[in-house]
């Protein structure tokens, strides 16, 4: 089930909220029970079989954390049990996500043509597996105590607002709220507004941008031009941001409606002045996960320069691989790894001396190029797309199609550029402070428009669903 | 001297006590560890069994082909590139008789020089998949032969075609980016 679907907005969410709030606040256990049941129903909607995998994963990690603590209590290090949990989690993730990729690679290299069955990827497996691993590692490190109540832990792992596309919520960040949280009208209101904002980003902006990008990539060779391809990838650049950050907004908003405060996942990444800054603002929960559980244990930057470079390359190729089981994602991750190394050791200081617009331009060109590798899984086709963008594909600079796309999408692209800066939200907040009724009218407008698009529009993809 | 002796005696006693505690702890730990080991073995066995059944059953849900088509229309721009085709087209272009199969969805470009097409067939028995796969292979080969001498971009698309079997379904797509349709198909079942 998607947040941006009529079933969720008009049936699932209202029913869940009514039942949840019908229970008096002092019976938090019962409220948690409602949330757990709702989360499992939400997950089984699309994955009736894989809900068992999710429950299994919850038990595996719940049990492993208790064993880690028991081992430590008895004078051991807890490493054996930690290793068991990590190996099992990675095995599950590897089997579902990377088995097909591995077989394809073996077939390509050896030409063996081994037949295998491609399995459907359980929704959200990358997110909940990473959450589960962070929990066991944190218990091992002593950062957090193990959760003794299985149902409470299962709720943490399956909590429907963040289940499918994050943010990757660490257990220690919500441990207290699982046991004791307050509900207020203010939180509910702020959460609802955040949800509507996210819905608008996803439905009004991302879906239309996606349709534009799809139309451009489907153009026959004879109608392609340099500028058209730039418009296409620019549309994708905004689409992926509004799609994913919109979903994160909805997740954070839904959490807040039920008393949870999840970490922020995006902080206007497209206003960054360097790639380093971009990654401090993009998918922050994933970046901090890799920093804390891979980069720092590898030695971080407190090592020799060659080792630091190796650490960065390892972390960034893994980040790429996390996004998808394909070479283009590994290439995408490594591309950023190399650029971060260059910024750190080669030209970072020179970039800082550029005027602000130059720094923005540098960052955006690199980011836009990266989305070519991200959006086109076939590396050959991605390179063809890039060649055309940089006048090497033998296509004209512009043609009649370019004019058509420019005329029909200029407003959309302009609005997207504006909405990817803090300006719009700041203006809205000022408006809300001065004229609260107007702000409610704006939100209602966004909601109605989004629902209209949902009901009458037919194009509603979700890019991060598969991760 | 006496004080020293007493201290030594006390130390011994402490050590003995520690050893005794240590032994009993060792016995307790072994029991707890044994219990944990049994649970771990059960966990591994349950996982392997689950994976075996998922893999054997191919995890494909029994989804009506119509639902897959709805997902394709909703999540891709298929309607802009191709047009839905009927029973006669299926027979004419793919050589498949719709009556032999549970259901199907077939989209094809209307452009005279286009090769874009998408076919999803749900068979009645898994053994029927081989016949459908042969028909699709034949179609791709004949299209390549047809465009070989004058349509390099069409041939590139055809060489890049995706044919995939999953459960009782066969998915075939020739398009500029067939992966995006394949992804929707995979997500749908």
C-alpha cells in the first residue's frame, strides 16, 4: 500500500486513527497493539507472504540482542551473537536483493547461462534490515539496552509510517516513545500538515515530472536533441527529490500524528555548494547509518590517506549497492565516492573560493549527471544519454520537440526549482503566522488538488519503493 | 607474620569462593548457551525452509493479468508509446491462440517502423510456458531479421528485449527502456 493512494488516505489511515485515538491515552500498550496490527495489515496488503519474513526478522533481532546482552553479562564480548545477527540479516537481504544480480554477473562472466528464478523483492527490506542491524549493533555497543518486550520491538521494526521507504529510524531514537509518548493536538496538526505537504510534493510535482521524463526517454532517436535530454534529466532530478522527500515528509508527519518524532531525511539538498554538503542534506538517515556502522568502524578519517581513500570507496560503493542490485548503482555510488575524495584532497579549497553561484552550478551539474546513472539501469544506454547531453551523440542542439517540451513544462520546472529551496516554506510559515485561516485554505487546496490528481491521473510511480 | 598468614588465608578463601561461583556460572552459562544454540538452529532451519518454499513457489502471487495491466498504465507511460491489442493481433504477431491460455495482455506500437511491444501471458499450467517462450523467441528473431539491414536502433532494442518467466507468467518486452516495465511486472506479482 502506498501513502499516495486513495485506499490509504480514505480508508486505512482514518480507520487506524479512529481506533487508535478511541483508546484512552493511559492504555499505551493497547494503542501500540493497534499500531502493530495496522502495520502488519499495511505490509501484508502488498506482501501477504513476506509479512512472515518481517515477523521472522523481528524475532531474529529481538532474540539476538537479548543474547548479546546475556553474553556480555556473563563476561563475554557479545561478538558471537552480534555476528550471528549480522550474518543472518545480510543473508536475508542478499538472498532477496542480490541473488539475481549475482547470478546475472556469473552468467555474463562465464557465459554459463545458469537458469535461476528471479524473486520479488520484499517491500522495504533494505530499510527494515538496516534498522534491525543498527539495533543489535547498538545493544552490542551498550548505546541502548535490549527491548525485553517482543511486541514492542516488532512495532519498532514494522511501524507503518517508516516501513516502506524510511527514514531509517534507529531504535535508540524512538525507544522512549515506544514505551511512553505524549499525544497533543499541536503534534497532530503539525503532523497532518507535514503529511499534506509530502502528498503534494509527491502527487502534484513528482508524478508530473516523472511523466515528463518518461515522455522524453521514450522519444525515438530521430526526435532526440541535446536540450531535450537536459530537460529530461532535469525533470528526473526534481522528480527523485520530490518523490523521496515527499514520502519522507508523509512518514514523518504520520509518525508525529501518533506521537513519534522521526529524524529528518532531507534538508534542501539542491541548495548545496559542494558534494560533501549535498550528502549532508540528502537521505540523511542512510548517510548517518553508513557513517556510524561502516565508515567509523573502518577507521573513518583517522587513518592514513590511502586507507581513508579506501574507506570512502568502500562506503560509497556499498551505498550504491544498497540502492539497487545493479552495476549502474555501484557506479553511481563510486562516482560520488571519487568526487568526495577529490573534494577532500584535490580541489575542495578551490571550490570554496568560487562565488556562490559557481559552487551551486558545480554541485548541480555533478548531481544531475549522477541521476543519469541512477535512472538508466543499462550502463551503455546511460552513456549514450550522457553523450547526447554533451553534444557527442550526433543529435541537434534543439528541435521542434524541444520547443514543445519547453513550452509545456517550463512552469512545472520553475515551480520545482523554487520548491526545492527553503523560500516557499519560509513564505508559507510567515503566511501561517499572520493569517492562520489562509494557511489552512492553502493546505486544503494542496490536499484537494493532490486527491484530484490521484483520482483522475493515471501516472503514480514511486521511485524508492524498490529499495 | 600472623597478620600476613591471615591475609594469605583470606585471599585463598576469596579465590575458592570465586572459583566456586565461577564453576556454577560456567554450568549455568552452558545451559543458557545450549538453549540459545537450539533457538539459533531452529531460526536457521525456519529461514531455510521459508526461502525454499518461496523459491519453489517462485513467490508469484495469483494476480489477475488485468491488475498488472492497471499497474503498468498507472506507473509507466505505456499508453503513450503502445496500444492495447486483441486476440487477433496475438495470433497474427505472436502466433499464440488466446484460448490456450488463462489470460494475457498485449501492447504494441502503432508506428509502422516501431518494434516496441509488451506481452504478459498467464498460462493455465506451468508446462505451457515453454511454448509461449518459444513463440516469443521466434517473434524476436523474425523482427531482428526484418530490421537487420536498415533499422539499427530497432535491432538494438530487439537485442535488448527482456523475456522473463515467473510462476505462471511470462513477461516479454521490447522497448527503449524495457526494465521499467519489467520492474512494474515484478512488483505486481
